[in-house]
C-alpha cells in the first residue's frame, strides 16, 4: 500500500474503492448509484440556475453573439473534465480536488487548492441561494417579504431572507445523511432535466428569427477600446460562471458504489448534458424573443425569465419558474454537499483548525454533521453583506469562481508534470478497464492547463463594469484572493504544516486494509 501521500501511479486492486491505497478507512455511507452520482454533477452545474441567473449579463454586455462563449467554455472545461475523469478512475475520494492536488503535487499545493476551493464553495452557496429572489416573487408577490421591491434595499434584503431559509433547508438535509440528500437531489434533477428539455422545445417552436442573429455584433463593442472582442471576453464570464462543479461526482466517491467506474462516467455525462440542454435553451431563447431591443432582456429584472414568460402561454411560464426554483434548490444542496466533503477530507488530514471535530462522522447518519452546520452558518453570515454592500458581494461571488478555476489548475498543472515525467497515467487504469485518455492524454492535459490560465486571467482582469469601484473592488480578484490565500497560508506556516497528517481515528488499520484486499 502507498503511504498517506503515496506516489501517483501505484496500483490498486481492480474494482476497489481506492481508499485503502490512500490510507483512509471506510466511514461514509456507500450507497449512491449511477444516477445519483450523475445527478450530483448536474445539479452543481445546474442548467436552469446558471443560465437563468446570468443570461442577462452576457446578453446585456455583448448581445446575441455572446453565445459563442458557451461552446468555447465547454471545450476548455471538457479538457479539464477529461483529466478529472482519469483521476476519478484512480482516486474517487472525498474532497477530490484537494486530495488530487496533494497526491500529484505536494502537501502545500494540496492544502492551497483545498483552502481556495473551500472558501469559494462557501461563497458560491451564498451566491446560488440569491437566485431565489429572481424567481419566487415572480411566482407570488407574497414572497417579497420586505417592502414591495421598489425600495432601495428591498430586493437585496429580501434575497437574504429567502436565501437564509434555503441554507437552513440544505443544512438540515445534508446533516441527515447522503441518502436523503441523494433522494431529493435526484428527484429534483429529474424534474430539472425534463423541464429544461421542454423549455428548449417550446422556445424552438416559437422562434421568430434565424441563426444569422448570432453572426452579427449588433453594434455591441463599437465604442469599446478593444472592439467587440473586449466586450465578448467580459460577456464570456456568463458562461464561465456556469460550467464548473462536475468534480462533485468524484467528491462523493466515498459514498458511491463502484466509484472508480461510476464517477468518471458521471463527470462526462454531467458536463455533456449541461452543454447540450443549456445551449439549446440559450440559442432558442434568443431566436424566440419577441423583441431583442427590449432593455429588460439585458437587465437583472428581466433576463431569460422575462423571455420565457413572454413566449409561454397562460400558466406555463409560471410552471417553468417553479422548475427553476427546484433547480436552485438542488444546486444549493449539491454545492453544500460538495463543501461538506471537502471540509471532511481536509479535516481528516488535520489540515483545518478543529480537525478532529470537523472530521467526526455521525454514527447514525454516517455523514459529517458539524461541517454541514458550520458551512451553513458561514454562508448565511456572508449573505448579510449583500444588504448594504451589493457590489462587494458581486466581487466576492466573482472571485469565488476564480478561486475554483485556480484550484482546478493546481490539479491539471501537477498532472501535466507527472505526464511529462512518464509517471501518469498508471498502467493499472488501462489494464483494469478504467477510464484513461491514452495517447490523447498529453495534448488534452496541455490544453486544460493553458485554458485554465487563460480563463483565470480573463475572469480576474480588473474591469470596473464587472467589479465596480473603487480600486480595491476593480482589482478585487487580486486583492481579495491575496487576502484569503495569505491568511490561509499564514495559518499553514504557523501551525498547519506542523500538524497535517491523517488523524489516527480516520486512518486505515492493517486489518482494514487486509479486509479491503479480500473484498477486492
């Protein structure tokens, strides 16, 4: 067996979970099947949440042609996903990105990626639940609890209330164990997929213009210093903010049946389904919109929801808004679940303060309850920032996505180094029938790294139209990420590096390893 930070490429028994090789014992409830694993990835990406929440920004910035960023982002993220699929076939472990970076790179690389991913996930949960404000008051005015929506802080304050209720719900469900979470999540994803396909079909049946609308700038970018390219790069953030989180299927690997085969397929299916169905909705929405010059289409008060309500007849638009709320719910559940697994993975390595407590697995529910509560409380606390300082919250949300892209880079970068050294992929993957890219691995991995660097720079570029002013918001990606990473590394240097290592209570004993080998 490999040591706790064992060499990448060491073999494992065919068909096993890969946990024994990492030095961890089985503790979580291994009960997730193929659809539940797929649903976890799809719900995190969330076709209806991301597309409906950010369409107005992309369209309002660069017009219909911004949609070319959708396939562009898909190609880049697919390269990353293929790398993750190989890693999931070898190491389908909780807190996948953290553990992969640790195994491929070093302890400090792994810890840095985990810290960035964890803080980003907590902020992302806060951002996702805010989408309720875009949909619930449209369904029933009673959901606008604070004022009538016209007051200066009515919208933001009400969003915090609705979001806090949702976080309380996801905390409770996740604390009760993975089976309940998976049941709700899988049901919600099933509804979301059906609704998304029907929305695409109905929009397609009501198109009023041809595809030539995507081959014109329509005057966007005419006054920008960089022309249309400059506004297109800004608008591409709308696509970049959606297509990530597919690694959730692997992060739930310790709770998945036959994870080394199931997780890679779930990652692939999640990103493919999101690209095809989400892309169809976006394309047909623009082709079906009654008036593309309507300013509400490019406004947060209108957006994609506005087009759907215009095109759908009678109560149909309201029904689909209900489906969007369901999508936001399961997306929130998945983001919360992934953050819990990451917290557990780092805590079990004593890589976080109060590691023993955070890594404790409830014997009844077979899930880490304390991380569920802590993440819920922190996310709800962050929401309060949105009341009086909405621009700061926008900055925090944006940099959370950048931190996730950086965390991904801390996996694909070291993985590329291993390939160039001839240490990846391990022969065992192909010999045992697990997923491997074979000879395509090197070019795909190179592209994944280049893509990650380019996208991170594009997301972080200091733009007042994205981050606002003053300068510390405009340069927020560098300022706030620097602060977050700096504080984390300070803890790591002072205390963490001297204590990191698998806690004895979570380490696989020789007896455990022997039993696992026999079962394999």
